């Protein structure tokens, strides 16, 4: 018989649940709460033996993280949860004068197995339980403390909303890390307060959805990073047969991805809206529906039309104003209208980056857009775009320059000319963190001066490989030229020919010479040119030519041989 949910309160810590109640699956192995209690008692003993202070925990294994987490709490310590264990992050954590437990290089506590166990007692709900870090999407990550009662109350409230539709023994599987607040709440805290087991290993590839351990129903805790990139050919039959719920958070989930998953599995994706600072705020299960506040959360608009809230998951009961623009329905639900804090000042004009992105999406040529401020000799805007099918066709048929001019002309109908993006990147996907967030820093890196052109298409002929190259005006080779006079240097054309040839053909390592090199017509910024490569293995000779239609830009032969 299932225990009453009150017994699973976080206040009971590792004392909650019968010994034979499954807590986690690691591969095909089931770890029950009895074994977990013993591990927590040893981890608490290991931590208690350290000097007083916080404990930083990192582990790729969710069960190990759960043991360290509860061990620290039973030892009266707060857990610092960094998002990763890279050398830079590890150094930042060490600077906080904390001990390191888990998968850190030179961890103070790499394991708990040899420690003497200590008796376990109930926990103080007012204790500072964890410090998590914001995503740092607009700057340096911020440190956010959370009390034990905040974690407990939030996930017991979520259980009251979603738990009635999920089997008591459903297995929680995930594609997100427990090192971030969303993953911590849904991969560890929710299973602990609901009595459901969780999978210790995080799923990395979509194909793993059909290989979840056991036979129990499944709850998928995921993010847009995976859900919007599920391959069309992927067979989701096995997952659909066991799946009872799909959750997504960490960033906006495109409507197309939500509806496609519903069509393929019959499951509505439950999106959770919130932040590290606020915890969960609201949820919805259809991309066209308004957001419904979670239990206990009060929401209202500010005088400026921004979302504000009062919540038991905040440090106090004061109203907390967000930077999210909002429109309320009469029944208290609301629609999000974009961020209000994404305002750039360009030549004394205030430009809404959110409005620019919305206008780009409205063209039908863009599937995803991110506009960022680029600091340099002058402040300008850069647009990183994932094109829609229609946009890719136009890029292929009309060329990069024509597409950029068309997008600029559309934007100019609603945006002051000074606020139009000057630099453009057409990419396959926006850079994302493991939580599905796209940070300003990662997008800005896309605009660092490239040294190679973008390959728009590749065609294999009987005796040659033909590449269609987009000549970005921001290429480093154009640096220092006046825009009207910039031409692509011949040395760059030679370098590109060799670079791309080495990715396509088996060629000797050493350069031996050049022959019949001709430069006939210049290659200008924003051009779309064809690079034709032929390699004669018998002569160890690469033949190359750059052309636009019938116009030949350059051609020649390059000879290779063995290293001296």
C-alpha cells in the first residue's frame, strides 16, 4: 500500500519511505530507499568530519548527487550546485571557500563509501538548503539561495497539480541536469516528495527514449534543447506506449515542436514558466493557451505592463517584479509578450531587440532569431538567424546579399533605420546550454570575424566536388578595406581551396608547388561563388577554380608530396 504523501516531506529527509521502496534506477539495477539511507548516513558522516562550511556538489549521476545532497542536509550543511565541473567553474567555486564533493578534479570527498555512518534525524525546514546559479544569459551567473521549505512546498504544490494524472510508480527520466534548479526540482525533489523513482543517468540522445529501464509508466523531464530537435524518422512508439507526461522548461518551446510531439505520442507537453530567482510561476499544456499560475502564486501586471508575483517560493512575501511583458485574461491567466529588458541604445535611439526578433519571425523566412549588441569601433546590432524552409530556398535561389536586403527592408517598415542589424549570421541552430538556454555571450561569439566562408551546398560530380560558398562581408580577410573597395585576397582563395580539399580527399601532407595560377575577376563581399575541386591522386595534384555562373574568378593547380 502506498504511503501517505505527508510522510515524504523533505523535512523527513532520508528517513522517508519504506526500505523496499524503489528510489532510483541505474541501468537495469534498482536502488531502494533502504540502501539510499545507508549511503546518505555515510555521506553525512564524511561531510560532518570536514571543517564547517558549505559543500559544492557535482555529479553526472543523479543518484550520487541525491546522496550527497541529503548527506549534506543531514550534516547541517548547505549545498552549492554549480552548473558544470569545468576548470573555470571549479576555480570559481573554490574561491567561495567551500569543500568539493563528487566529480570534481581534486575533490575533497570523491566518495562516501569508506566513511562511518551517522544517525539521521529530521531536518529544519528553515535551513538554507541549496545555492543555485542563474543561467547567466545576460551576464555573469548569479547565486540564488533556497531554503528547504521552499523546495518542499514548490514540488508538493506541483504534485497537487500534475500527480493525479501520473501513476504512483512512474519512472522519472530526464534529458536535463540536476545541477540546475529545474532539473534539481523535477529529477530529485519531486521524486523524493512523491515517492516515485528516478533514473540515475541523464539521457543524451533522443534514441534513448525508447530504451528506458523497467516497464513502469514514464515521466519525461526535458527542455527545448531536445524536444525541438527530435528527428522525424525517430520511432517514438515504445515511448508513447509508456509515457504519461512530458515536462519542458528552461526556455521557450516552439509551438511546432510542442504540437509535433503531441501528434506523434498523444502527450501534451506541460511547459513550466519560471526562473532560478522565482521558482515555478505558471504552466500550460498547449502553446496557444495562456499561462495558468501554479498553486500559491499570485500574479498581477505592474503599471508598466510587466509581470509581478508573490510566491511562497520567494525569500519573502513582497511583490517581485520580472522583466516579462504580459497581457492578462479576465480569469487571471496571462500571455507572455517578450522581455522588456532587452533594450539597446544605438546612436541615442532605444531599440527593442525583442521587437526586432518578432519582426524577423513574422517574415515567414526565419524559424528562430536572436539579435545582440556588438561592441567595437561602433555599437551595432547582429542578427543570428535559423532560416525556415522558405528562407533556405530564398537563400539558395537569390543569394545571401539579396536575402539580407529583403529582411532589412521588411524591418525598416517598423524599425528606425539606425536600429537595423548591420551584421548577419545564417546558422543551422542557435547555440544552447544543456538547459536549452541561448546566452548573449554564445550568440556574440558567432560574430567573431570568420576566416572561412559558409558552405551553402555541396555537389558531388563524377570527377569533381562542387562547393557553393557564401562570401560573408565580415570575413577577417576584408578587415582594413573600405567596404566599396574590399576584395577577397588571392592568398585566401588558395588557402580555402587547400582547406576544403583536405576535408574531401586523401592528400599528401607537404606543399610542393603551384602551376597555372590565374586571377581573372575579383570576388567581392556578399558574393555567392562556386568552388570546383578535382584531385588527381596519380599526380598528387589539386585543380581548383572559383566561378560565378560563366564568370571565372580564379583557377590553378597545386602539387603535394611527402614530407621531407
